[in-house]
C-alpha cells in the first residue's frame, strides 16, 4: 500500500473578499459505459457514425417498443463500483425522469433515483507527494444518455442526431467533500484514471464520454464543520450547478469565477438563486441556463416497463475476482519493486498502456534506469511528435535492448541517445544496429590512457589550471572523448584524468 498522510482539506481562500469564505464543491460525473451496444437496445454505440444510423426502434420511442437490459452494462457498473470500494446493491430499480427536450424522443429518461445499483464508495485523491484526501462517493446509478441537438447547420432550423440516445451512462455522485478548484480537477483526473484501468469508460472528455456537473457553494468558516456534524446541507449555502464541464482547465476557471460571483452577491446583501449555469470559456464567466430542478420537478416514478433488477452475490464475486490491478496498488508496487520515486511512479502509472510498457522494459533490468529512459527519452519524443504510447515506433523490447547495451558498458549514454534516434526512425534490433554502425564504447585501458597522455601533454597551461581548480578536470575528459570519436568510456576517462593530474 502507498504510505500516505490523510490531510484535512484546506478551503480555497478567495482574494479580494471583505470576509473569509470557504468553498464547497460536489461533483456529478457522467461516464459513458464502454459497451458495444446501448443500455436497453442492441443499437451500436460507435462514435462518428452517420447521424441517426445507430438508432433502434426503442431508442426512437416507437409505439409498443420495450426496453431490454444490457447485462454487460450492468457488469460494467458493478465493476466500477468495486473499483471505488463501493457497496454493490443486489437489488436496484429503474425510474422514469420526465422532461421534454427535442433530443429526448421518449419525453423521459430511464434512470435510477431511489434504488441505485452502487452505493457509497470513495476516491483517494493525491494532492502532493505522500499527501492524500478522501472524496466520498454517494452513489453510482445507471441511466440513458440523450441525443444531440445541432444548431449551426441551418440559419432557421435545428437538427437532432439520435445516435447517442440510449447509450449507457454511469452517474457518479460525490459528497460535497471537495474544497477547491485544483482538488476538483485532481478528483476528476483520478476517477477517470480508475475507470480507464477498469475498462468501464474510455474517459474521452473531448467526445463527451466523461463530463462533469460541478455544484459550487460558499459558506462562512465553521459552517462546513456544522454540516459534517449534522449532515444538514443548509449549512453549506445555496449551490449552483455548472453543467457539462469536459476540460480540467475550464473546470478550475469556472469554479473560481463562480465562487467569486457568489461571494460578491452575498457581500452586497443579496441572495444566491439555486440554478444551473454554463461556463463561457471565451468570456471566462458562468451564465444562467435555467432554474435548478429538484426531484419532484421531474415527476419520478418507477419505470413500468422494467422489473426491479436483482443480481446474485456470486456474480458480483465473480466480477471481483477478475478485477485488474488499480492505479494506487500499481504505483505502490512500482515504488517497492523498482525503487522508483513518488514522481516517477505517478508518471508511469498515469495511463495503463504506459505502465505496461514500462514494466516490460524494467523486467530483469535496473528499474530507475528503465524509468529514466521511458520518461525522458520515450515520453519526450512521443510528446514532441504528438504520438500516443500505443503508436510508438520503439517497442518495449527495443528500448530494453538499448538499456542492456548501456548496462553492459558496450555503449555510452550519448551513443544510446543516438541509437534511440536510429531505432525510432529506422527500426531494427539495438545490438545489431550498434554493431553495424560501429557504435561500441572503447574500454581498452591502454588506448584510453594513451589519449589522456596526449591531451595532457599538449595542454600544459590547462593542466596547471585544473590542478588549482579540480572542477576544470572535466575539460580534459571532454577532449579525450572527442579525440576518440565519442567512444571512450566516460567513467574510465574520468578516473584516468584524475589519476594523471594527481587530483
């Protein structure tokens, strides 16, 4: 397990306010379930298909069509709950949430209000080396996504694409445990990482596959502690919800702006109106979208087309037995097995594919050296080229081969970087490429000693300077390596230079 100190969240300090205020944030994350078909139909969930081509009769609300639960979506929700250390409810039920939008053909959404499939869980959010905060998850429920209204194709008409209608969503609802914009972004980042490790959501925020509704309120110091003691939300102030945030940067900006807006109203003697707001990144401000609805506004009632969902504990146990190693456990293992720093382990476990690549390189090798090459050389080049780890032209075996050549002393660090560039561009087996290109480090003591003697003899003035200031001995090392075409082993050169100069 990770060695972490649990820190009480420090409320965000809002500069420029007349009084002290504390920021309180709760999140509702909508995560699209990774599934080939929709929650209640066999229609495809393929992204980028022709508009209205992935629509079954039940998605389009044709008369007489009845929903049929997709068992795999249920499994994915259970798996997500287990990944968040949450309670799995063996009996849950679906409700109808009634509202009328053009992109909702049924006039209602099938969701879960009263009996969700997943109960209370938690997300461990690291806020720095060895420091973590616990954000409680209240519930995860399954529901259908709506379609997409398109307003920019015609000056007088709007269009609707129902491809997304009926796609399964997990709504992950947190407690109001988050106390600042940066912590909110860290929470979403960590939750996204866990879901991607589990394979239950791809986390693609650009496509809207993971998006956040952010509830923001402000209260005076001491009020949050009263809420914790009483669980009375009235102590936290009136909240406003910022809808559909799909960018970490915009999320932090929106929260900061909304907090300042609410404080300004309260300090001028006004009252906060509970409402839903949107963030305008061009203006850097939130704007009112509609008054905030409550459960009674949606006229929830049990869905008459679906019986209560009952699952067996044995099935849940079977899913639990197939759970992958999750980010925190993988990070702890990397630090223990490979001697990695907290920073290196964080970088290497951020994405599952990157973690797998590193582990293949490090297996049977020096873990720290493998980490340096993966993080500095490989990741640096991938970022420069805009290429993902799954598209890298340098395989884990090839990078491991380069590390082996360094460890055996056959090539120097500089040669290794040159070899990496050749493998990136041309491919090949590192050992064979190095042999073919004459990339072999000179370790013959006699040859290196002769080069050192020659450089020292040719530079008597520099010798006196080096003896007066030993730091200048590096000049001789560089000259010897240059004279040998970069092939002399640097450590051996350094030892001989120090010996010959009498340092």
